[in-house]
C-alpha cells in the first residue's frame, strides 16, 4: 500500500514557540491531504483540508492563524503550530488522499506527538 | 451532516474467538463509504476494510468482515479468530463531502489469552 511519513514523530517545545510538522506521501502524488488532531482517549477530529496550490480549508472552530498549513508540492504538506501553548499538546495525524483507486482511500501518517511545556 | 456512533467503549474477547464491534451511522447522502481503522498504542491508523453504500455484498478482508445493514444504517466489524495482536482501538468512519472522513468515538478491544 501507499506510504505516508510524518516528521517529527515526537516534539517537545516551550510555550510561545512555533513547531512545524511535515507530512509526505512517499510513493504517490496527493493533491489533497488532511490534518487531524487527537486528544488522549478520544477520536480523530479533522482540522483542515490541505490542497496543493491553494489555501487550506479549515473546519469550524480551528484557528487559521494558529495552525498554518502549506501544501507546497504534490507530496508535501506542512502544519505549523504558531505560538504554541500547553493546550495545543496533542497527537497530530495527517493523511493523504490517493485518488483513482476504487474508493479514494486516505493513507495515514504515523502521527506526531506534540508536547508544549 | 454525517455522524458515526460507536456505543461500545470497550470490548473483551478471548483469543481465537470472534468479536463484533458495532457502528451505526447517519447520513442523508445516497452515496457514501464506510471504513474501519485499527489504531494500536503506537498511534498509527491502519486501514482494515471498506464498504460502499451501493455494494450489495458485505466486504471481507481476511479475518475482517463488515456486516452491512443499510436499512438499519449499521456497519459492524466482525473479527474472526481473534489474536493477541488485535488488541487496539478500532474506529468506524464515514466518508462525507469533499472526501472528508468523520470518525466515531472508537472501541477499545482487548484480546486475552
């Protein structure tokens, strides 16, 4: 199956700093990627849809200026958490949409665990 | 809007037994897709099985099968011959507009020896 990587897998940062998370589709091109957030023992919540060459589409309640998304190429989307605070600590997961398959499957990255001190 | 409901926070099963994880959904769309994912403690989301709303037959993938009852709007996952490695969180999801996935709250499965 298709492979999606995320980097870093874990990051610890100080409050007020910015953190960038990369999501790469390794063996296919993805015009659409998705960013999810998962709090402990909870479900995945979609934050935004990342579209190559255009602005991201954010879900209701997600701060655009805080969670900057850039889909610079057909294989790379980045999520930057700006001025991070402890409440931003969470597990962030990306997925890449592989169109053309029988059911347009989303392939998930391994996730990034962010801890803000 | 789509909604997924998983009413079982946790399930226990003995090794080699079968287990059914419940999932009901709500949508006004005629065409939709239903997915099941497994999330072990490492956090990765592992695709298990897919069922399209127009598929007449229940989907099967190895030990996984999906009991799709369209009139009841249910898409239960059946795992046959459970293994210790099946212990994980299981999420039911529906594909909505713009290819977005809506997830249920998940069921934690624990397989005992």
